[in-house]
């Protein structure tokens, strides 16, 4: 998730199943004061958050369940970049299939 614009209040990307020690050094990027469990990344123009949704066997990772929080004022613009990897499938195979 790449944040293109951050002219908003709210609108973070929340991972409710991740644990956080609320290290104050990260509070410019992570909402340290939301009073909720998990981790919520603040929208910051030009910043990005990357995560894997599946393990190497193709099973979903419950820790990466996530949601976009509501924007309470202003406008948030984000860009999703989908990537994938599958065991045994190399880039050359994809090019030949196209």
C-alpha cells in the first residue's frame, strides 16, 4: 500500500492481529495513541506498507488481516500494488504464457 496523498484525518491501515509494543520512535508512522489493539499505519504521503498475505504453502496469514480505517475528514489517496509468488513458478514461465 503506497500513500499518494495524506490530506486527511484518520484513514490508517489497521492490522488488528499484530501485536505492538508502541515504541514511541515509530509514532510518526504508526498510530500510537488510538487505544486499540493491533497496529494502524498512518497515511503518510510517499510512504508504503508491505506485507505478505500467504505463507510459502499458500495458506493465509491471520496476522496480516487488515482494513482501511475510515477517513474522518479530508481525502486519502492510496495505491495498491499486488505482487505474488508461487512455489515452482518462475518469471520465464509467465513470459512464455503471455
